[in-house]
């Protein structure tokens, strides 16, 4: 006898399905084919929203965290260059190329793309290649179902892009919006690119964000990749998937200046020998913010190096999550992998969950991990006060120095200065007790 068991769906899961049915016909056909969208939605229906019984999501239960009402998919909205620069803050002064997406759609009038030989930038189309890391993620399925725009960036062999490319995801219109983007980045052999993802809000527009970036770095290539989260109250879901060839370099940094709900997940695979990963995150939260940084590094080649650093500043009832998993396959001898998670606790009610993992099948490796959490050192506060610095200002200065260690991982001096200013402004406004 065969028994059919119907899987119960939460109200939030039903809301996504109903919203997709109502808007699928109006989504851009050039971003992804309708059949790929429908297949992705079927995949989401199969997986459901991630929940605490899934080990990698045990601290971030989206079934309970996401609201029942799915925000509307944003339409094309006119935005002035002045309003955009104001929303970008310190990032606006950087000398970069720009690709500006407003409500998930490319605004060519606000964009200035490179015209260099060997640099191809077009529209990202079709569904992403679903390897094991992506196929298991329902938020990636949602990304494919709802995506409204994105870039396909291809840097030819030997080409060094002369200045950074900043992809701006701006939301505008006043009401809460669902903004979904996807970018595919391919860096050729001995090529290099600096990529900045900036998330901004014009007029305080909030809602949900779902962003996917797939990355391939060929032999000897280099990608410097920075994300700057929005400073408005959005649910920020982001996935990076990177494959590294031989002697490739991937330097990645994320600055998350507060978020009611943020899950930034990164999957990096070493496919070639002698490659290097340097990944750092600075997360700052207060109120009831929930900021989850999860990274899985899979060493599948000989002689690769990986470094992961997470620093969180938590106040009020904020919660920080750091999950770092390093897998060393049997073939990956001479692996050097280290990870560190640190939290600065500014309140007795905040929470920090750190879950480092090492899964090692090789025997000639150097791997380690560490985790710490502490309050601001009262002796250092006293030292500052003895020099005439008020207590609130002293705590901000000490907190800034704590965050600065992660920002120092960014190669560009001008970008470091802009990131430092963003962090300093946010800390001054939100951590002044």
C-alpha cells in the first residue's frame, strides 16, 4: 500500500508561491526564461524555507523570521544622480565604474561601464549552474524565480581592469520592495578585477533583498570583492559561490552595518593548486538585529591557503552568528587553513553564536580555528577618560579599532577610507551608551 504524505507549508512559504503566481508574467523575460523560473519555484516548493532543523541554518530560522506578506517586486523608478550619491554616502566619492540597478533593474543613464578591450559586460541570463552547494539552498531557488536583473562580467586573459567596478543595488519608491539580483563573474587567466557591491536606499525604502553572485577565477587570476550592506531595515539574503583555479587569489570583505535580518553565505571551492582565499566580515548590530555570516571552504587541491576573520559588534538584544566550515579533501595535502571569530558584546542581552568546523581527510595540513567574545575593556575606557575623552566617545573609538582590523584586509586605500567612515558613522549613531 502506498501512502501519500502531504508536506505542510507555512504561511510564509505559501505567500511566496502565491506572489510568484501573481507576478511571474510581468518579470523581465531577458533575465531568466519563464520555464527556468517555474522550475526554480518547484524546487523551492520541494525544499521550503530553511529552518533550525537544517544544521547550517540552525541559528537562522527563516520559516519563523520572514514575514507572511512578501513585498512587491519593484518597478523601474526614476532616480536622480544626486539622490543616489547621497544614499551611497562615502562610497559616492570613489573613482569607479558604476552599474546601477534601481529596484533590481539596470538604469543605463546612471551607469558608467568600462569600454576596455577584453572586458565584456552583458545581461545575466538563464539559471545558475546548480552544483551541490547551490542546489540545496532554497533562497537560491527563490533568487532564480524572482530575479529581475543582473550582470554577466567576463574579464579576458591577462586583462587588468583599470579601476573598480561598483555594482549599486538601490531601492526607491517608498513602500517595502522585494529586490532580487544575480551577477556572474568570470576572471580570466592572470586577469584582475576589483568588484564592489553597494546596497543603498533612497527615501528609506525597505523590504527584502535576495542577491546571488557566482564567481570563477582562472589560473593566476585575482578578484578583490567587497560588499557594503544597506543601512536601512531590510531582510538581506545573499549568496556568493566561487571556484578558484591554479594560483588564483580571492580577497573578499563584507561590511554589514546593522540589519533586522541578514544571512550572508559564501561557498568557496579550491579547484586548482596553490590558490589563496582571504575573507573578512565586519558586522554591527543593535536593537533586535540578527546577522548571520556563514562560509564553507572546500579544499580540493594541493597547497592552498584560506583565511577567514569575523568580527561582530553587538548591542541591545542583537544576535550575531558566525559559522565557518573548512573541508580538506584527501587530495588537498599542504593545506593551510585558519579561521577566527570575535565578538564585542556591548550589552548583557546580546548573543553571539560561533560554530567553527574542520573536516579534514588529508594528513599533511596546518589548520586551526578560534573564537572569542568579550565586552569593552574597562581599563582602556579608563585610560581614554584619563586623557579627557568622554566615556561614550571612548567606547566608540575602541569599538572602531576593533572593527578596523577587518577593514585592513581591503587592498584599496581609498575604499578602506570609505568603509572606515561608514563604520565610524554607524557606530557613532548607534553605539553611544
